[in-house]
C-alpha cells in the first residue's frame, strides 16, 4: 500500500521508511515511452509525425487538417488509433506497423537502467499504449529487454488505451498481480488514477509535457520521480541491505 510519507510528492531522495515499503514490491509495472528513456530523446515525436501522415493519406486531407483530426481523436478517445477505428474502420495492426516504423537510435543504450532493474525486487512488466513490437525495439535499444517478464500492449488491451479502468483490470488478471504489492511507473499523471484506485503504489516520472503533467497534483500520485535510474537504484540498494 502507498506509504503515507510518500503523499507529500517530494522528488528524490526517498525517505528510508518509504524505501522499506518499496523494497517489498512483488510486481513493477512500467510505461515505455518517455518513462524508460528520457523524454528529451523526443522519440515519440517521430511517431506523432507518422500518425499525422497516416491520417492525411487515409482521409486525403492536408497535413494541417490531419493534425486537427489527430489531436481531436487523441483527446476524445485516448489514442488517435481508437478514434480512427471507431470512425473509419481502419486495420489497427496496419496502423501500428506504420506509425511505429521509426528510427529508435535516438534512444541511447542504458547500462545504468539495466543495472538498476537488476537490483529491484520482484518481476517487471511493460504496460504501453503502443505495440509490443515497438516496445521490444525500444527495450533492445536500451539493453533491458531481458529484464522484463512480459509486455501488455494496446493489442492485448483490445485497443482500449490507458487510462481506461477496464484495461488495468485486464492487466492485473492476465498477470496475476496483487495490486497492493505492485508499483506502477508512468510519465502521464492521469494514467496513474486507475492504478491507485486498484491499490497500487504509483510513481510519476515528471517532465515538461503539459499533457503528462495534467492531474499530477492529485493524491493518486504517490511518488514524484525526476531521475528514474537514481530512484530505482535507491530502492535496489535498500533491498540489498
């Protein structure tokens, strides 16, 4: 359960009592994009551009008009994909293959992240609104693919995106997660609301994105993390004592 001290939303360093709670975690659930790697990589900007191209080609409209449609669907349905499926009956697998056909070399290998993950207690899962194929490419680039037990992607979620509560329930059921012994790490604060409601401890990876920051002041955010590797390393160090 979330430690009361963590409710103060103080970024790193972490109090000893809080470390003791986190050190008993059985399951770590990580978002992928802008969470496992720094948002400064701007990798998702490439995906964003390809989404716009896909919409422009599909609807035979200008890039400017496609941008309007893209952002409308994103805000209305949680992903542009969901809106396109509902209104244009697209093939979601074709869409995912197209928009994730990007160069992931903007992301640097992170041996420090791999080492930090190695020290954590429990198993690790990826929970993403992207595809497992995209997640695998990014994790391989980071050098951490073998640290994760599984990827729960948008396909397994039946194309319902975070923060739809039903998706979190499906994740918990599929992987037999005890939410009271689980931590979810995510860069979009609102995506932590259903996790907290289930009883998970939550960690928000703060950044400069207005979309990611909306709702970050809520009590569903138990930890604010400004250095993921440093935060995980502190927890791992506590485990090893």
